[in-house]
C-alpha cells in the first residue's frame, strides 16, 4: 500500500513539473489592455505553429506548452505584427 501511494505521488509530481506556460499582457500605445489580440507561439528554427491564444478582456493571455522557448507572434487588426522572444513564465507587457 505504501508503494502505491509513493508511486502515485511521484506521478503527480512528474505531471505537475511538465505543465508549464507562457503568459503576458498585450497593450496599445496608451497602455490600455487589448482584448481579442492573437498570440501565437512559433518554433524558433522554422516558424512552425506550436500553440496559440486570444487575449482576454484585460489583455492577458496564457499559452500552455512544454517548450522552454520560442517566438511569440502578436497581431491585431490595425497594428503592426510584433515578434517577441518567449521563455517559460511571464513575458510582461507587450506594447503594440
């Protein structure tokens, strides 16, 4: 019984350690949040799509990924597309 509990705990730790994300906030030139902007995580070597998200009403986004780094492509109608180096964690505010 103790081995089963220990095995279960080890599995949960392994699962929790792989669940990582990249998050941030997209703002306009007046630093107002930009809802519904597209944020796409691309592979740095060939620009292949990995994952994507749309910003919420407060301009925030979260992309769940197991990649350590990549390239964020941020776009919205009427704005120039921004490319941001991305690593695990919070990338901060992205000014469009």
